[in-house]
C-alpha cells in the first residue's frame, strides 16, 4: 500500500516539474480558493481557540486573556492535581469509560449486522422503505427521545409498564434503577443511530464486485458462506477505520444524551465528564479546572487513536493514515 | 490593500478615542449631566407567550424617558435569557461586553468574578455620591446596601435588592376533598398522615373511574424546597443562630440538625404509597407534576407560597375548577410543629437579587443614578402596578386590583420584577394599602385564600442572623455540584426501602461532606469562633 502511495506522489512530482507555477495555478487555482473557506473555518474555530488551553495551567480567570494571568500552583499543574483528587471527576471518568466501552462493544456491531440484513433483502421497494424507517430516529434530538423514553418507560405512568401491569406483571424499572438505566441508555443509542450508521457500510457494499458473488455461487457457496467470505472481507477496511475513530472517542463524551436521559436516581452511573465540565465549569465558574479536564480527555483520546491505528497497521490493515 | 486596512484601523481607533473623550467631558452639574451619557442595563428575557420585547416596551420607555429628562442619561437594555443568565454573563464578561448594570441571584458568581478582577468596588462610589442617592438608600437601607461588604478590606462587590415579601413556602391541601370525607383540617403531623391515608383509601369516592390515578401527596426532585415545612419542623427550637449559620450553606437547610428525621418521614410515606411514585424522574421545569395537580389527582403538596394562585387564567386553581368542579380548591394549612410546639418556618433574610457593576463600567455615577431612579417610590409604584384601567383597577376601598393585560401593555414578569431590580414584592409605600392590595394581586383568586396563604407561610417564621465574615473560600465554585449531590441522595433515600434508609442517607451525606461540605462548615465555624 505504502509503495503504491509513494509512486503516486513521484508521478505527481514529475508532472508538476513540467508545469510552470502559472500553469499550475490556472489549472488548480479554483480548488485552492474553494479550500480557503474551510481552512479559515478551522483556523478561527479550531486552532485559534487552542491558545486558551493555556488557562488549564493558569489561575482561574475569564476576565483577562490566559497569557496575562499568573501561573497556577504546583508548577502550573494545580488543576490537574485538583481534578484527580476530586471524587466526582473520578466517578465521571469511570462512567464515561464504562458507557463508551459498552457502546462500542454492543453499539458498534449493530449497524454492520443491520447493513448485512438490508443487503440481503431482494425486494427493492421494501428495502428502501425499511432503510428510510431505520434512518429516521437519527433526526430526533436526545431531548425528544428522553421525553419519549419517559412516556414509554416510566415505572408507573409509562406505557410499557402500564401494559405489563395490566398483564399482571411487575413493572420494570428501566429508568430509575442504575443497572437498568445503563442498558436503556445503550439500547436507545442503538435505536437512534444504528440505522444512520448503516449508510457508510451500504455504500461500501456497493463497491464489492458482483463477480465475486458469482464466482462464489459457482463454487457452491450458500448465502451465509457468501456473507462470510465475500461481504465481510469487503467491509473490513471500512470497519477498521470506523473502529479506530470510535476508539479515539472512548474518553470523549456526548453531553445531551446522558444529560437528557439522566435523572436524580441514577446520577451514580450517568454523570459523565461532559456533565462534570458543565456543572463545575459553566455553572460553577471553575474554568481552569474544567479546561484541564478537557485537555486530559483530548490527550487520552489521541493516545487511543494512535494506539488503535498502530495495531491496525500491525495486522496488515491500512488504518486511518 | 494593507495600507487601506491600517488606515481604517487608525481611523476607527481615533474615532473611539474621540467618543471616550466626549463622554468623559460630561460634567455632573446641578443634578444633571451636561452631555448625554449612555449606560447599558441587563434585563431578563423570559420569552413569554404574548409578551413584548423586554428591551423596548411601554415600561422601558417610562424608565428611559425618566432617566433622560432627569439626568441626561441614555439607557439601553441588553436582554439575557432568564434560565441561562449565568452562562450568558460569563460570556459577556469574558468578551468585555457585559452591561454596565448587571443583576444575578447568585452571590458566589459575583464573588468569583470579583476575585478575577472583574467587578467594580462600589464602596468608594457610594460614599462619594451618597447625597445623590436618597431614594436608593431610603428603599434598601444601609443593611441591604452594605450587606456584602468585606469586614476587613471594606470592598463591596454588590448591592442586595430588598425582599419585600418574606413568605416562601406553603403546604396546600384539597379543601373540597376534606369536605367530601368529612375531615377536619389537620393540625399535626399525625393528623396530616392520617388524612393522606384517608385520601388513598377513598380514591373511588374522590376520583371515580380515575381512582388508580390517586396521588395523596406529591413532590419533585427538589426535596428540600418542596418539603421544607416538614423537614425543618425537625430542627430543634433551641438551635442557636451560630449553629444554624455554620450549618447554613445549603439554601435548602440540608445541614440543619434534625433534617434526616424529616426525610425519614418522606421515606415512610413513599413506602406506604402516599407519594407520587415517579417524582424523581422529572427534571426542573417539567410540567408533568403540575398537570396531575391541575387534573385533580393530587391531595396535597408543598410549593412556593402562592403557587396555585399564580398566572390568572392559567393558574392551577383556574385549571382545577375547569377540569374538576367549581368547589375544587387548594388552601394553605400548617401541620408541622417543632419540638417546642411552634409551626416554625425558616424565612430568608430581607435580601433578594444582587446588583453589580462589571469592571468595564466607566459610568458608575450614571449607573448608580439609574438604581436610584428605579428605587424612587413613584417609579416602583408605576412599574409594579402599571396604568389604571389597563394593568389594574382601584377597588371601592382604594386597594389596587391586578387585571390581566395583553401586549403592548402586558408586564413580561409579574409586577415587572425584572425592571424593579432593587425590590421584589409589592411595595406601595403605604403599609395598609399594600396589605389590602396584595390579596387582590391574583386575578380570579378568592382574596381570603391569599390572605390565609400569606399568614400560613410566615406564621412562626424565624430568620437566622446575618453573619458578615467576608468571603468563605471553601464555598467558591462548589455550590452547583453540592446541590446536585444533595438532590440525588435525598431522592435515593426517599425511594429506598425503610430498612435501607439509614444506609443510603448516611452514605449520601458522607459523600456530600467529603466533597467540600465539611470544609465549608469548618471554615464558617472558624470565622465566627464557633465550637460545638
């Protein structure tokens, strides 16, 4: 793979050598102009704010820019030490890792399985309708889904539990028991996003040459053999790429999903890092502390990303780069 | 291109310098600025249905015109969403755009800004201009104005508005259910519990085919506020002010002695099926509980002292009468006596919102004059009652009765509380008239019920003395996370089985104390030299 890429650039270099600067700009100039806007976006909204990471090492102050503020205690690491001494941060770290890990194990294969199922449907119109229906929850916000979850799953007034009660069964505490809440959280995540995430796999599936299926049929492979030997290998690089990106997010945390689904009885499992940052930083004005937490989160995320990529390369896969 | 750009920059710099100079030249002569001076003032935006632009309506016009005529000060309003005001002020302060006059309910927030150098010290300005601020000093008194002054440095970061209405919380029961079941109004904890059981046992009779919807007593996740009279009735009457101050960081009185026994009662009731089962699942601002109350399923609840009476046609009472029957009604009662047999309630001190000037305020005098103007009796009365015949009518005995108005005359907040930032509560500067009018302040509600509610909420009231000991460093930045902890463990303790109650409560309290609660207690105790 690497060899191929290197030869490509060599070829490019050669052709560039033959072109003058003017010729080159005439041919590709518009592309650069089109690139300008996203580059400006990234500089203004992604890179410039990074200067404020400095406030993780400075005294808590939002009035002055961080470079004018005095360094924090302990050689600037006061807030990191404070965070790790803070019980709530440790709980939040534990909950973030637990929820994201479960999401990865259970949530990650879901769209792959769904995509395989959809791929096997032969009746085109039915396939298209099914696809549309499974996409739809993606467009609902977590606020709406949490409202739906309450109406359906509340232990006494929820529809599901009313049905159970009428059938003479005990209500299930989907939302107010910490263990059950975790499963409700994971399952709702799958319901919301699995359909949408099939898109990328379905696109990869169209790239598999039909000749491979025909050849497999000739060799006498049945439906499951074909899935195993043709479809899944065809999806492998997509799966690996997405898995690496997901691993990079293992310590990242969404805010609206746990915040909206949470309630006072399950805060022991639902308080994740983003909620910690919201409560202590934005509401509690501890900006330096929460910047430190955010920085820690990002650094760990980068390590996971690099590690996963390395492992992928080792196993002969292309990885993300 | 570069040259043009730099020219433009220089030009705009010169221009802004010129502007600054112009306003700096304005002299204050004979009670008026010689040149117009502009100040900006924070105003809450409640985005209420049918409301007007909070920065530009008939009431802001009144203030703007008054300030311009009287002092030559131009007032501009900056609207800030009511429910995310602290987040918004954070942003405005960080970008140097905060309004000259800011207001918030959270003193710790101001303390944090002050320690970052973001707030003006008001003390020198108040001393210098005291003679020009008679209305402000008359309304608030030295007590409220210097409430937060640091005893050692003399710095003053904020002025406390006056809380003119001391009533906080009430216990409400369905008057018509008591009548239906031939029950007397309960006057003790035991009688109250018996009444709840009677509601539960007579659900068929009271609710007919909706019998399974019966909720004898309801609360929200905000256990401390919504059960306050019950919980604080377990605080020993002999507890001293010192003890209550040291244990008084939590505004729901969580750390007061005896509190746990109050929560134990709720745990018992929950396990007897007397409390709404799903209360802990709904967050702040959710209307599920209100809709059950309005539908007529709820026997009793505790809430803000006038909660069922607020909002005219949309009030709980109005809804209840529409949904159930004309006799359906909630009345305020007192049931919870403390160990001395007193119906004790802990009332807040006479302070309300906190007004502060950020460091970017270069017009402190004009800003103080603004506060003085909105504190003058004439302005307060006009803002609170509006125009006669439009916002209120005068009854035969001279009292002022509120009537519901629509845009452009609507008040975006009750009694324009968002504009009268130095006072909360009706103040007509005539005690008798204010008293008479208060009961008529609720469109469509029986005045006797309001009078009873006022009495029930303040009877046996106790206000813990104010200790001015300067900033308590252990309190900075920790309030929100401690409140979240408190709500979570109280909810868990209430839904626990009776056998598990002690374990869960004690674990929750230990976590609360270990997460900063104990440090606050210790620092407070040390500052006032309190030993147990």
